[in-house]
């Protein structure tokens, strides 16, 4: 579960680079994590709350992530739910380079 939490928090960090995580981004992430990792709504919401209470940098979250092969694409897909902001795209590209 810790890996899932770290992965979701990285995705949230990428989505939040424009200053907020929109409801459409959050819902897209829930659908992705529920479908691919069988993450339930209660667990998802608890991780989202944990993310907003934390002060991790993008780099810290990336280093804690599982390295799941589709993770960054999931983040980009979710960030695109309300239009991919340049700051979100820069965060996505930064993580791709860190791979």
C-alpha cells in the first residue's frame, strides 16, 4: 500500500504544479488507480489528504515512487483532464528525465 500511496502522491504533485489539483484531475486519478491497482475510494481519499498535509518536493516523491512503468503516463493523463498546464508538463518532463 505504501508504494501505491507514493505513486499517487507523485501523480498529485504533477497535477498540482499549476497551483491546484482540480476535481477532474482527482477523479481521473481515482479511475486510473482503481482500475489498475484496485485502490478503493476510502484509501484514495486518505492518500489525497496525506498529500495535502505533506511538504514533499517533486524530486522526493519521485524517489519514493515505485517506478511503475505507466506511472508518469497516468500522471500526464490526469493532469490533462482539465488541460495540461505548462507547469504540469514541465514537472512531467522533469520526472521523465529523472528516469
